[in-house]
């Protein structure tokens, strides 16, 4: 039961951090909807410069967080019922979503012209790369601080 509460709290954190939900409504993504494919990220927006970098980083985060949260919930449900095959596949998909997001952040960091944005995206990539699927190891405070900085450098 603790794991379910941890995923619920994580959902709020990550959705608020990804910019795909208001901070006052962290549960706007349900676990029942099908997850988007966790393979390759979607093509970059056509906006250029740092605005395009920001748009791509935020879009990739939104998709990755939705997939990640859904796959974590699937993993926990499967683990609770003893379905190890589904649990393993969901864990792999959740990790793939994070890896894809991390890669986009690194790529966009290299494209950013603003040094602060470049550094921030590299920091976010490192943070995302360290998330994994153990919800007890996520440093919510550090990730939230980075997201707040991204929101300042990349206003909506």
C-alpha cells in the first residue's frame, strides 16, 4: 500500500514538474488511459532558437512523464498480483521513457545559445537520468528547483 501512495505522490511531483498539469491539480493524468509509445521522441517543434529549445524540452518532458507515471503504476499493479513478466516490461518502458527524455534534454542543451539555459538543461538531463523506477530514491526538492528555473528561463 505504501508503494501506491509513493506513486501517487510521485505523479503529482512529476506532472507539476513537467508543466503538463497545474501545481494545484497533480492528478490530472489517470492511470487507466493507454500510454504513448515509449520508443523514440516525437519530432522537434518548428520554432527556432532558444524558444524552440524550450518548446522541445517541455514537450519531451510532458510525453515522458505521462508514460513514466503510467508505466510505474502498471509495474506496481503487476508486482502486487505477482505478474513478473508484465512488471518487468513496465519497468523497462518506464526506464525507456526517462532515457528518451534525458537524451532530448542533452540534445537541446547542446543547441541552446543562452548559457544559463544550456547549463540548466544539462542539469535536468542528469537529474532525469538518475530517476530510475525506485520512487523512494527521487530527490523531489532538487528536481522541483530545476523545474522552477526552467519555467523562469522558458516561460509558457
